[in-house]
C-alpha cells in the first residue's frame, strides 16, 4: 500500500509518467504474487518433509535379515521348537513360556486355544517376524537364523488375518507378477477356491483391477471373496510349508470348514499349519496343538483329544458344536416362521 501511495504521489506530481506508473504497479503486483507463491511453496515443502520423517526413521532401522546366515534351503522338512519363550517388545508378559514341540514333514497341524494364548505368535516366530527371547527354532535340524532370509521365506506361504490385496489386477494379486505366470495356472487356482465363475463373470476377467483407486470400474469383493483371493495367492506360491492364520474369520462356520477341508486337499503332501477359533476346522488335521496361556496343554489327534473329557480342546469343541446346533435350529425356526 505504501509503495502504491508513493508511486501515485510522484505521478500526480509529474515526476513519473502514466506509462511508468503502469509498469511499476505491474511489477509490484508480480512481486507480491511471487512472494505469496514462495510462502505457499515453503509451507507445502514443510508439510511434505513432515510426511517424510516416518519414512526416514524406517530407513534408518537396521535390516536384521542382512545380518543373518547364508545357508541355502529348498524345502522345509521338519520344524522343532526347543524351549522357546517370547514376550512382545515393551511388555512384561510372556506370550510363550518354554514351549517345545515338533512338526514333521507333510503333516497338517491345527493350533487352537483361547484368545491371547499365543497361537499367532508361534506362526510369527516361524516366519521370522520376531526372534525368541530364549530357546531355539530348528528347521531341518538347523537354527532358522542360519538360513538366508530370501531362501527361507521362499519355502513359506502364509495368509494372515490382516492380509492385503493390492490395487493391481486379480491376476497380478495372485501371481505377484511372477514372470513365469500363466493364465491356466491362475485359472485353476481360482477354481480351487471357488472364485473362477465370479472372476470370469467380470468384464475384464482376471485382468480386472481390484479396488477403484485407479479405475472406477475396478472390482470390490466382499470380505469372504477377498479372503479366497488371498488364499489363492498362497496356493500359487507352491511352497513346502503353508500357513493359514485365521484368514477365513469373516466366513460363516460351514463355509470356513469347507474352505479348510478343500485347502487341506489342495496342499497335498505339503506341511500345513492352520489357526482358527472354530474347532471344526481342526478335525481333518493330523494333530492338534492346544495352547493355553503360553503353554502347550496337548498335542494329539482329534480323536484322542476328544477322549479327554476335561481337556480344554474337548470343552471348546463341545461348546462350539452346541452353539452351532442352536444357531441351526434358530435359523430353521425363523425360516418356518417367515413362511407362515
């Protein structure tokens, strides 16, 4: 304002021509706009730097896998937990307390127990997401940290509760952009998880994008359908150890039991570990590992565990069976009542 007043006064006094006035005013406006734009740019840069801070912190964390062993491994033949104890960082409670067990090659194992018993923790330790506080985990007779991380993880296909589908095509979500991927293999796996007809009904079939972030015509599956795609991805990897950590929790009990039973047939002679709150999903397994408050309460077949009437497994299985029977009766009653 002062600049405009000064230039205006000199113009009225005849010291500056109208043309010069116009030039000075234009320059002042341009300078003012540039200063405002610079201020906005500085604010934007500071905001972006704030977003980068967590990324910088992440990049400064040492990559532990680069410090581990370099042994090669092609197949997981045995898993041994030897006196393993573990507590999560910044907590005092032991989630697993001196547990020991062995999983043999080609066996199907179900891990059951109450919430917080340590079921998922066992799987996370096998996947090297955490290290035991004490004890050892042996794969094929060697400590799991003796193996090259890349080689080791290539032997494991895991589907966790918090699985993630990406905004890629369905084909890419399953194959993970494998250079040797082919349509027939992906189609066969979709058929295995009962999603082939659904995918074929889409305008772009397997090439349909998941989600609408990049394509307004992208596909949005139900939770149950998304879980099946995640399981299809695990099957596609064709690893020697397959892990399902409650990825079917959104399905009804009957649908979940069918998925697990079909999955058990699909994995064939692979070693498999299943975790589910629903006891019916453990019936077809070779053995059942029962975890209770961080300890192993039982490790036996379904038949033998059901003979132990006071065991945690027998109580859980019987209780759930009664609840499912009650729900079935109530659904039949509601259907009959609605039909009247």
